[in-house]
């Protein structure tokens, strides 16, 4: 059986390319939403019971998608070039995951409509920045 494993020294490159592709997806979504003049609301039911329902609402407007595209592009460049200036750091993987957590928190602040999720994203930014 042939298996492929990504070593830790190439992990940042693969991760950077995936986020770079995500920035192209965001850019394509921006082009579609701005061309057709649409705004998209995505409702995700996280908790559903007989007495209480909790949903997270993501608002995808053309401006929020454009900002998400820019954030993901800058993140991919940071991940790609971080190998050159942090490769001898003993916690390189920790740096990558905290940076990714920071970016996910930024995307929550940008795209979430629900106040609880915006506060959760804002607290994520504060904790990871500390």
C-alpha cells in the first residue's frame, strides 16, 4: 500500500497553498456576488432541542467576502515565508496553528451576524494576540 506523508518541513507549504486556493474561492465568490448584486445568509443549526434552538448565521456580502479574500491571501503569504524566518524556532507548528486560529477568529468577526459568535471571535483574537 502506497501512503504519502507530508513532513513537518513541507507542512507549511501545503497549508499555505490550501489557504491560497481558499483566497481564490473567496475572490470568485466576490465576483459572483458583486456581479449579481446578491447577499447570502447561511444559517447553521448548532443545537436543536424541543425547547431551544441555537443557530449561527453567516452573512456573506461582497465586502465581507472581499475582506476574507484579502485576509486569506495575506495569511498564505505569511505561512509561505514564515519558513524562512522561523524555521529554527522549536515551536514552529505552534506558530502555524496559533496564526491559523487568529485568522479563523478574524473570519468569525467579519462574517458572523450573531452577537455571541462575534464576541467569541473577538475573544479569540484577544486570547491569541496575548
